[in-house]
C-alpha cells in the first residue's frame, strides 16, 4: 500500500519551504548562522502568521529580516504562544507599533489569524522598522522604535 504524502502539502507552507531551501543553498547549505546579539536593527517583516507551537498551542510567529550592517539578511524570530490574556496583549502591543492604522483586537483565533494576514499585507513592501531587540528576564523583547516608509521606485507616475 502506497502512502499518501500529499497531506503534508496541506500542512506545510510548501512555497515558504522551497524559499528556505534556496536560502540554505545560498548560505552554503550549512544552516549555521551567526547568532544575532541583542541590539538595535533596521528590519522588514518577512513573515507573520498564526501557527502552532510544538505542543500544538496557538502561536504568533513573526520573522524580522535585518536590512543592513554586520547581520544583514539575518533573521530575528518572534514566537509568542497565545493561550492567555497577557500573551495576546504582548502581541497586540507589537502589532499596534507597526503603525498600520488597523484596529488590533482579539475576538477569536480565526479572526486573529486573519488580522495577522491583514497587518502583514498592510506593511509588506511599504514599511520598515527600527527595532530594539533586548533581553527581558531571560526572554527576548522586541520594541519598534521608529517606522520608515519604503521608498517607491515606480516611475509610473512620471508624465513622460
């Protein structure tokens, strides 16, 4: 009996996985990246989603991509389980700091997952951030300190 592996295509972001493979190939395939120390970085947001933790709990995952300096192209990973009010509050505050103008609130996990997609769509390719990445009692803390509009290089608006 042949196994049906197509179920994994539904469980895993295959397009994202293919991109991860390309990145691994570009970095020598080792997966050994320099650990990013605490500090201030200019970042874009590469990925933002509601996903599951290893234990199966709902978790918000945000990938920040560092845009310049020694750690250019390195990633900062924000992962917050959201099963308690204070955990959702942590995510809400971070989402509000992205300056999208969207109403940030939790009504249900389905609604929150959609909200994360809406926030990412609102900022993708439009906004970048200065982020303070620091230790907070053994946990990483992410604080947006400045918002930057991405320069639009479109010449479509030129009259000639």
